[in-house]
């Protein structure tokens, strides 16, 4: 019983001492000091953002890469469509001969059918090949653009004392940001100057 009384008295003494310290320090607890330090740290942090959609539209090199990719896709699509057209003609001719008993033997009809089945499979494989090539090309271009922008930002942020650059695209996590934090136009201007200088 004496031990319990001693423990309770000790806890009360610590609580009174804590209240005494808080009152003497004008009611500022350690928590408020931590909150103030957090406010100062975030107030000093220089955070900016880039509207990635605008950057990709205005950056000349991104437009050039996009045009190259579109031309490759159009060329692949044209080639594939021409092959499909020829295949469709062969299929129609096969159907016409089959209906009119145009084959001299069943074996010749079966051989032609196998040839057309193989041709159809080749066209499907060619389509997949074209799609994979385009995806690889797009991935390569995206990496190239990302590397170019990241290299620029590493020096740009040091020069302007920015600590964090966010990417803001439609549907991103940044729901609101002050317009003066948007560095898109500055970055696009520098990127375009470098691109023009590199072309010369």
C-alpha cells in the first residue's frame, strides 16, 4: 500500500513539474516549437511545378520525336493494310473457286487453304511485330525526353535554388498550385534554345 502511494505521489510530482515548466515558458510546449520549425522549413522550401502536357506541346524536340513516331506508325500501317488487302483478295478468289468447283482436286484446295491460313498467321505476327517496334520506339523516345529534361532541371534547380519540381498534368495529384510556381515556360524556352543550338 505504501509503495502504491509513493508511486502515485511521484507521478503527481512529475505532472506538476511539467505544468510548472509549461506555464513559465509562456504556454509554449515542445509540440508548438516543433510545429513552428515545420512551418519555417516548409516556408523556406522552394517547390515549383512543370505542366508536362504544355511542355511536350511547346518543346520543339518533343514535337519532332512525335512526328517521327507518327510517320513510322503510318508507314507500318500502310504496309500492313496493303498486305491485308492482297490477302483478302486471295481469300475471295479461294472462296469463289471453291464455290464454283474451280479446283482440279481436293488436295489442291486443301493446299491453297493451308497457304492462306499460314498467310493470315504471318499477317497477325507482322502486326504484333509492328506494334512492338512502335512501343519500343516510343519508350526510347520517352526515356530520351525524360533524360533531356532531367539533365536541364538538375542545373536549373541549383541555379534557382529550387528543392523540388513537381510534374502537373491533367488528372495528376496536384489539385491546386499558384501560377507563379509554374516554371513550364522558362524550362521550355531553355530546352528550345538548347535544341536549336544543337541542330546548328
